[in-house]
């Protein structure tokens, strides 16, 4: 057969063409796959290292000024040492960092170190987490976030669910992963990260040196997807050090020196209670700030106080700079720039001069009290915490707000929080501190925390350890915890806790002017009513043990006295009687018990339950808000109190009448749901039955009148039977019908006790002298006194006076806001003010000790309120010293509230008020007495001299 040459030739030409095209396209597709998939991440990274970059320019944060323009917080240009990861800098990272760290050490410059794993060879464990958290919930969250951000979670998932990824797990499984994640120690985390960065086997480095390298590498990784993002190695360099690194740049790939605005607090810890601080954005808040346009890898935000409350106003608007960079990532030149717009200036109502003296006087007064130690019935050696509020009597403007001890906000902005400071502030060694506290004060010999039997029979070492575990127990919310303890009795000072705005304390006798105004306005007394101080106040209740302090300490009496004298000498008996008269006027019912609350609410001492009034003084920073004793709120308080007592009765097989065990004990408290799934379900089932029982008991305790016994007993027996049947452990105890009946009787007795005590007029007696269920902040107390002496106007308290645009000069002033006007009889107010004048000036006045020779007529009330009636002495604590005052008498301008924890007597806080008054009225005092000796020098003159010296130094440097 003859082949068709034409056909073969055609077939051959097309075949070759298609094969060639197939090869070409396959090559193109393969190359595209390689470039986009295989090399995608590398090219993406290289794209961030091009010669041209757009860089955000940080806006200077707005200033915070005092009322006179003195600076509390500002932004300064800081020399910052940066590291940018490029191909070249990555290859020479170790040698570069060796040189950098050597120079930093030589110049005594601390690197920015916010890495949450610390190493301390002197402690166990040597490697530990170091999170900046003041409570356990935050600490737990920080630990989880830290581990997840760094991929440690994969270890927990691999252990629990081999072969699965996070996306394959349900909610319950993810919770188990979190629990497993929390078990991974700091040392194991550190080793995983060192392994990841190929540092684990670098034996030429010590562990501390490896960690130092890791700090930089970790920072690079955490912002690796943000493009041109150098990381900060050191902040606030001196000119000398900055110039040194500029010279060394050719030998240090990736290292550069830049100027950036940095938050600066020129007065150190002055005003830290209201200023707060700025710091890097926490990982759990990243989404919130990303939505607002923040760069979460590098931006700082306000974390507390005004810095946090006014973040949106202070932050300013970022600028943009287009730059050319070299292969080392350093800027060569600017191609174009949009200037950043600075944040707005906040001008405060605070007077820096008064603030300085308030803090200095608090510190000095506490130091004197610590040195004084025990005097008569108080031991003030632990007077280590205090608060003071000074406010304009007529506007709600706060002139000084102090919480001691404070802290220096600069340690956060500079990133130079040392390991020692971090431990002191966020992770104190409570085991060591607690033992030292217990032993140095000889607390093992005082019953209270220990029973009398334990004091008498236990060895000294056992007593110390038992007290340690009761006063500073291990935190059981942390699984497997053997080191983290809690200070449940608030023994040690907490610098980040604002004692002026958060502390809820019983006010003691400084509440008595409120009782006086209620009695006068309700007509149960007049300014001239005489009440005889007749030892113990048992007119209505023979078992009530209340008496005046003069009877308790001297067996004496104040005799027949009116309201003025009662305030001067702080006679408890007089105010018990006022409360009793109000109780009688209200028909010896809840109405009579609520008279004090009715007036207290008008003065801002709590809010009426169910009124929908916002519980706040109006201050712009975070606060607590306390409540006055009132009948409605007392229902919950009494129910909880008597449930706690009942728990003890039922554990021991007793009741409130029979102290001898007469039935098998039972535990009605819920248990932690832990163990296997089966064990957890079993515990959960029992807990549900316990909750049903306790809720039913509380419901009965809250009723206006007690239900009949024949109604209560069967109901409680049924609930007890349900509880017993739900638990194999309880069923094994074989409770008899008699046991269950006696349990129900014990419950019935406790219900009766709770109701009878709740409706007793004795609650009003306790409240009338500022004890019992009254708890307020120093802010609330200052505002109450201002309202009383300024004519009945209660203003919103505020720290900010105006907001100023630093570029245009536009100023927005904050006007005083009237919250409530109270129509007070002028005669009654004058009678109270006269009593407070005597209290501050007369020899018998309880607030007069510190004011001898003070030339401005004023009024004051001191107080002493119990911290813990049963355990106070055994805890090494004593009563709060409280002080409330105003000046001058006839036309009040300034109001003061001082609280010293473990200060003993309110009169001991008087020197703080006097020191601030001296500064406030300095010119007037000198006009009356040019030779007057002030406690503290004129802070205005001191600040003027400091400014002059600073200017001179600046000129010399130029």
C-alpha cells in the first residue's frame, strides 16, 4: 500500500505544533504555580522590603494639664532603637544583637521587654510567667492568649485529639484544650519557642541571653504580617547613645535610630490615681482597636484613669510618610509626608500644688502611724494604704484626688518595667510576705483566724502555716496551682487599685451629720432637743450592746446633750436614739428602717433600689458606688449571712438553738465540677439539688413575714431527700427520717433568725453611726459633705475642666452639672455646722487634735470604722481612720475626705486635711499671720524654682 505523503506531512506538522504548545503552556502554568503557591510567602515578604514604603507617623498624644496649666502628662520626642528584619539583617541577627546588647549594657540602657516569660535564678520556679494582671481572670486570659498566639495550642490539641486541627473541635473540646494549655509550664513554653527559633541548642549563650534574643524575635513574629514594621529594642535613648548607634549602623544590619513621640509624666507617680498610664494593646483587645484603625502591633493606648477614659480625645490622628529605604530596611529619604494631627489637650480641675501636698501629707502621716504602732485600742503599724479627696464645695470640681501608694506611669511608656517591679505590682510573693507579716506581728498568739484551741495546742510552725493558708489561700481557680496565693483580707497595699474611687468602706462617725439632718428634717428632734447619754442603748432591745465610746473606754457618759454637742463629742448614744425615734415614727416597720436611706440617697450615698438612677458620682474615671443600709437591700444581705451560718450548723449537725450535734451532718455547698466526664456530671447533678435547696431557703428568708412551720418543714424535707437521693456518697450515710426532720428544723430556725433580725430597729442603730451595712467610697463621702454645707446642691463630680484643640486653640469647657437640689432648713444646717465647728476646734472635739492654732474657722467630723469585728486583731489590722471636713465655716469653699486603712482613729487623718488647707488658704493665712509656720513649703514657689533651674540647665546644654 502506498502512503499518502501529503496526509502524513500534514499530520506530522499539527502534531508537533500541539505538542510544542502543550509543553509551552505547561511550563507557563508550572512557573505560575511555583511563583504564586510555592514562592508566594517569600515574595509576599520581599514585597515588604521594596525600596519604597508608606509609613504611618504616630501623632503626639494630647497633654493633660492641671487647672493652672501645669503639666501632668505630655509627649516628648524620644530616640528609639529599632530593628527591621530584612534578608541581610536576618542572616546576621545573632552577631548584630550581640553587639547591640553589649553596647546597651555598657551604657546602662534597658531594652524594651514585655515578653511574658521571666527567668529568675534566685526563685522557684526559675522560669515563670509574668503577666501584667491584677486579678486571676485577666491572668488566665493573658496566659491563654500568649500561648495561642505563639502556636503552643497545637501541643495541647495533639495530646488530646491526635490528628485533629482546631477547626475540627467543638466548643466542649476547645474548653478542654484551654484547660490542657494552662497546664503547660512557662519553662516548657520557653523551650518550645527557643526550639522554634533555633536557639535551644546554642550552648554559647546562657538561658538569660537566649531569652533576650527571643524577646526581639518574638516581637518580630508578632507583627510579621504588618509590612514595614520595625520592632523597638530600646526607648528613650540619650543623645549620646543615639549618636553612638548612628555611627555603628553600617556594622549593624537592620538597626536604626528614630525619633518618636513618647508619653511622658514629668512628675513621676504624682496623680497616678487619676492619670492612669499608656501601654501596648493587649491581645484580647486587638479586634476592638483594629476596628478603630489602630495598629495593634505597635500602637499604645490608655490603660487606666483619664488616659483610658479620654483615649479617643487624646490619641490624635496619624500621619503618613512615603519613604525610600535601602536593602537594610533603613530610611534613605522622605518622598512625601502628611503631618500627624496631635491629640487634644485636657485641662483638669485638679490643682497640682494641692495634689502634691495631699500625697506628701498622706505618705508622711502613714509613716508616722506605722512608727507609732499600738496606742490603747489600735495598732496602726499596717497603715500602708490611704486615699484623699478634696473638692470645690460649690461646683463638684475635684481639686485633688490621691490614692497611696501610687506608681510611676513612665515605667509602662518606656517599656522598662523591671522584673522586680513587675513582680511587686502584679505577682507578689504572698507566701514569703504572708509568713513575714504573721511572724513579725506575733499573730499566732491571737485567736480569730485560729481558734482558741488551735492557739493553745498547735506547734508554732503549724500555726504559721495554718494562718498563711487561711489569710493568703492558694487560688483554687487555677488548676494544679501550688504557688499563686490571694490576699483575701487586703493586708498588703495595691498600687494600681484606686483607693479613692474603688474602696467601699463603712464610714463610721462621719455619717452622723446625715443622721442628724434626717432626725431634724423629720421632726423627731430639734436643734435644742436634749438626749441623756445613759450608758448602753437598750431602751427597745435588752440584748443590744451598742454604747457610746466614752462608756466603752472609760465607763463614762456625756450627760444630757443636744445635736451640736453630740457632733462635737461624737456621741453614739445620741444618734442611736435619733434612729430609734425615726423607727418609731415609721411604725416600727420597714418604713421606719428606711428613713436614713431616704435622706442618704438624696446626698448620693447609694441609690434607691429599682429607681433606675445610675449609681455614679459622675467622675470620668472608673469607680465603685456604695449603698446605704436600706430595708430592701438588707433582704439579700441577711439571707446570705444566715445561709453561711446555716452551712456551718448543717455541717456539724447543730442549729441556732441546740449547739450539741443531734443529727448527721450534711454539706449543702456546691462543689467544683472536675474529674472525668462521668464525675463532672455526677457533681453537677448534686450541685443542682443543692442550689434548689439553698434558693428555696433564701426565698423564705426574704419574705416579709415568716411562713408557718407546717408549710416550711415538709417543703425542706422533700428538697433534702432529693439532694440525698442525687448522691451515692450521701445515700451511703443512711440518713434516717429523724435526721432529715432535724435538718428541716435547723433550716426553720435559721429562717426565723434571718427575718427577725432583718426587721429589727437595731439595724437602723448601727447605720446611724456609719456601721452595719453602710459602705461608700471616699468620693461619695466628699460629695455628701459638699451637698450638706453648700445649701443642698449635689453636683456631678468631675476631673476635667475643659478640652482644648492645641492647633486651633478652640476650647470646650465642662460646666458643673446639678444632679439634685435638697431643700434643707437653714436653721438645721447651721446647727450641724456649729457641731462640726466644735468638733474641729474645741478641746473635746474628736477632729480637733491636728488643728491647734489653725487660723481659718472650719468644720470637721472624724470617724473610726471597724474592718472586721471578729478577726480584726488576729489579722494584724485595725479600724479605718476616716475624716470629713470643710472650710471656711461660713462660706465653704473646699471639702475634704481622708481615709487611712488601719489608721485607727479619724483624728489621725486630720494632718492631711490641715496641710492641704494651709496650701489652699496660704495667702489668706499669711495676711492674718505673716509668721505662720506651715507644715509644707509653698509648692508654687518650689515649682517655680524647679522650672527656672530646668531652663538654666537647658540653656547650658545648648
